[in-house]
């Protein structure tokens, strides 16, 4: 017993000396003293964190980690030890272990805003942005007004939510057209008609349906941050009792679980500027097969891609390259973008043809196989064709259409799109440019095949 007391007294003395040395700035001597105290097994829960922190601070991560893990063997839910091991794992490139350690830290101490913030950073770096956003919001709730956390939330929202949502919502002409079609559908089927809104975004179209009298609207939105905001908007406008928003893609919805029965009306605004990119065909086909009644009203019921041949030196510099600084770089053009979003009224280009329907999709049909047709475009002006500028025409309901024709549309969310040719094509008035035009179910295909010159046709005749 006397020997044990002497050992304790000795360890206590060494610890007191180490603490004095630490405070005086003699870190090497302090480390040695802390190590002796730990070797004696004295006050491990207090001394292990001190020495582990010192070791980590001078870059001895492996030694620090060993001490933190020794502490965790004594106290498995020690939130500081879990947090510090997570930081070491992050510094040493062990991302998954870092996230697991920080998740354990947050579980052990949910009130620790620093741990919540660091976990959010790790999740964002791992590409788990939706989870990161939720964790940043938890951290902000713990530290209201923290500018750094607020900045991270805005940054992540900007990455998760495409920029075009706001200009689309501010597009009065688009909104009025959709609402007119929705009002007509509710009038035709009655307030008891079940409405399905795919890709609800802000919840605008769902609220239009409820305002038109629909008693039951099921909406889905696959982006969690957007779905959460939609629910708040819907509740704030007094429609939470009639609109249910699920955080899911429409392919995850099931009749009997999310919808009491198949829907009478489908409303969906998932058209992209180039018509098909947002998996429009897959989504509508699946809805027809599983979620809609056979005679369901479809809004929109059709969409067409319209376009014209264009010449533009400005656009050519974005999609073609030739000689640069005395070198032939033209081969790099094979890597250029096939399509380039533009704003028709803000980009200089010259029309070389009239408006031509490139492709039309009937969204009331149950299936849309990939398709490719020959399209012949008469050339109306001399020039060098960089490609085709394309826009949309949307058929919402009988007598209700909407388009983003470049001559009269500059303030909405839809842009026009340049579909660039592989190389510029010199054309003359009277020529006919033959294209392969169609789709692969996800993207438009517009590929030049042959230029039939007016002179050649005249000679042939």
C-alpha cells in the first residue's frame, strides 16, 4: 500500500512539473513528463488528451492517434477523442474513417457545433452534398448567425439547385400558360381528380392545381433541399392539407403507398432547354405505365424542338479552333461541346434558314423509341453555318402553348441552345443542307450529312 501511495505521489509530482513546463513553453520536457505519467497509469482520462493534442499539433499524427484510441478504449463515447481521431483520419487521407469518427462525435455530443460543422465539411468533400447541407443547418442552429456556416449553406445550395430555377419562377408568361392548362384540366375532371406533379421544384404548379380546386395533389422532388423548401412554401401558402411532397424521384413512387390510386392529371415541368436532357422520356413513360390512369390528362401534352441554321463568329470561337499562336490546334475541336446554351437576344448570330421543326415528342404516348430521320433545311442566305440554334415550343393543352423563340424571349429560365456542327459549313442561298435529326431518348441528334448546292441541283436538272 505504501509503495502504491509513493507511486501515486510520484506520478502526481511529475504531472505537476509537466503542467508547469507546458505553461512555460518547454514542450519537449512537458511531453516527456506526460508520457511518464501515462506509463504510470495515473489519471489517464485527463493526461491522454493533453499529450495526444501536443503530438498532433507538432505533426506526430500516428503517435497522437494511438493515444486517442487508447482513451477511446477507456471511454468509447469520448466526443473530443472521437473528433480528434476524425481530424487525423482526414489529414491522412482516410476520408470514410474520418466521416465515421465525426458521426460518432455528433452522436456523443449533439450540441457541439464545431463537430457538426467539421462533419459537414467532410461530407461535402466526399460528394455527399445533401447530407452536408443538412449537417451545416444543424451547425447553424447551434451557432445562429455564424457567417462561415451561412456561407457554406449558400454555396452548397447553389451547387445543388440549378441557377435557372429563379428566372423560371419569374417567367410570368410560362407560369400563366401552365396555370391556364391546369385550370382547364381541373374544370374537365372536377375537384376530386387526383393530380400528380413530377419534379415540383418550388411547389408552384401543385399550388396552382390546389388553387384551381384540386383536393388531392401528390408531388415529388428528388433534390432534398428543394423538396424541403417546397414543403415550407406550400405550408406558408395554406395548402399543406391538400398537397403532399415526397422527397423522391417519380420512379420511386408507388400507387397504394404514395398515391391512393392512379392519377387523373399529370403536370410536370422537367423540360430542359434542349428538350430531353432531364430524362423526360423515361419519366413520362414510367408515369404512364405505373402512376396514371389510361385517360389521364397530360400537361404538357407535347413538346417540339424548333431551330434554324446560324452563322456567328462569336459562337464559332466557343466550338471551333484552328491555328493558335502559329500552331495547328484544330484536332482539339473534336473535344468541343456539342451544344452550347445561349440567350438568343444577347448573342450575335445571323439566320441562314427559316424556322424548322427538328423534333416533336408526343408526351401522351406510352413509349418513345430512339429515332433518326432525314431532315432537309433550305438555305436562305449566304454564310458559314456554325450549327443550329434550337428553342422549344410546348403544347400544354388545347389552344394553350408556350415557346422560348429567340425573337421574343429573353427573361425566362429556358435558354436557346447552339447545336454545333463538327466543322463550320459554307452555304449559299438556294442550297439544301441534309441532316440526320432525331434523339437517343436523352439528347437531340443533329448531324450534318450532305450539302446539296443550288448549282449542282440546277446542273442535274
